C-alpha cells in the first residue's frame, strides 16, 4: 500500500528502468489523488496524461518496455497481460489510497452482512425465485413474474442480474441502452472473459510465502496461449478459512470467450468428462506448486475447481463472466446509464454498467440504483398529492 516505498524499491532493484517505473507510479498517484480529493485542474490534467499514455497500452506492451525480466513478468502477473495497463493503475490507486481492500470474512460474509442489515430494516428476501419477465404497461413496469408464474407488483423495478438476461429474456433487446448494445456488438474491442480457478489445501502451519506469489512453471498450453508462470494466493489473513495447522491456496487462469463457451458446453454435454478435465488441470497446478516448493510435496490436496460453467450456473451470464467487458487497450468501455428511455421506473444495477466490473462496481452501482429508486418513489408521491 506504500507507493513511495514500492517506487524506491523498484528503482534500487532496476535503476535502468527509472523512466518506466516513475511513469507508472506518477500515473497511480494521479488517479489516487483524483479519487480521494477530486484532484483539481492539475489532477485532471495528470489523469488525462495517464489516459493518453496508458489507456491503449496492454500490460504486455507496458511490461515489454522494462529491461529487468522480473519486472516484465511482475506487471503481467496480477491481472494478466491481455488487459489494459490502465486497469492495473486504477486498481493499485484505489488499493494504495485506502479506497479499496479485502472485505473481512470475504465477499460472501460481506453479502451476508448486507442481507442482515436489509432484513433488520424490514426488507423481505425471496430466495430460489428466478424471475422470468418484467411486466410493463406502456412506459412503466408494473411488476415481475417468476418462473413458476407467480406475479409480484412493484412501484420500481431494479435489475441487478446479468444484462443479457435482462434484455434477451425479461424485456426486449430494443430496450437495451445504446452504449451497452454497442459494446456487446463489438467483441473485438470489448471482449468478455471468465476464468478457471482451483483451491488447494496445505497440511502445514505456515506456507513458504505470504500473500500472492508468482513463479515460473513448465510451459503448458491453454486457451490457445502458452503459459509459463503461475500466480498463487494464500489466505492466512482469514484464520477461519482453514483449520488450525493448515492453510489454503487459490490459483486463477483468465480465459477468453471461446474457451469459456467450451467449458459451458462440455458441462451440458458430458458432465463426467467436464469434471475430469477441470480436476486434471487442478492436479497439474498442484504439481507445479510442489516443484517450485519441494517442502510442500505430499502435503497438498486439491479441494475443488470451478470454471466459467460454474459462474454461468450462478450468474446467468452466457460466458460465465464475473466482471464487465475487458479493458484491453483497443477501446475503453464507456459507463452505461442506469435508467431506460422506454420506461420511467426501471433501474439497472450490476457489474456491466462500468468497467472493469466485479463486486466493487456492482456494489457502487447498487447504491446508485437505490438512490435513483428513492428519487422515483418521491416523485410518484408528489404527483399523487396533486391527483
């Protein structure tokens, strides 16, 4: 989190990369300042300069400008080299300025805390109740219909699910905001993605590393790409995640849309082969970790693996996307308005409204949607007084 300390250590480690190191940290400082205080005129100028310099440069492109081979690898290990360098800059700016972090107990625990608060305020939650349609009348939504045919009336409808599910299932495609439709129609500039994950337990009280580590492994091919590094994360910051005397690790491989669809189709077509394939990859990853850390040999066990098909089952996304359109440097996804021109009381929320998506964006858009809903309800009440 200490940007100046990180800058100083990199400069000591690789003085020949002074220009690129300082350029990267200057861009992070500019975004962090703008997030925390608005940055003023000069802050906006520095942000614009960073956008011009890094917005259309992938992390592969940025890392190639470093002489030091370790720095070249490190800048691609965090979110993958295919993504825009601006994505890493923005994420690091948020994290290092105390505007981002890891929620206590994980995202699941955070969601449960939100649920408890909502229920304590008198809210009602209907679980296992899939919505099949938003019922509309001229320019208003009047409620929703569940898959079992049950109807619920509503003054305002907030959609917090996958936007393809909304406009290709619950409403009509012509109702989709223009900005969102343009991004869906241009997958070259705005690709979608998902990932393969696996979790591995370690029968040791302490691992040979802390936090997140990346290291070289035997070269292997996947998703039409060659991988020669593995990034592994451990969770000792959450004591409840593993029994005493044990630890847990997680790995992730980003996957492009065609491979995501292959995983989803395989699960539908042949569940047994799907299971064998996902676990085989997990065991290969386990072997890669043991080769790098021989002291862990015989002490690791694959717990589970999950794929784009898993995310598809939970989220409804056709590709199992758990984030928004990828920021690759070819184009920059634009924010999507959370209201619809066709309907006066439908509000959008969720990860697809703003890059890079994911839980922080979803939570922020949910807050905005709630404020919008309150404004709509207030407007309806004022009108009712004059009727």
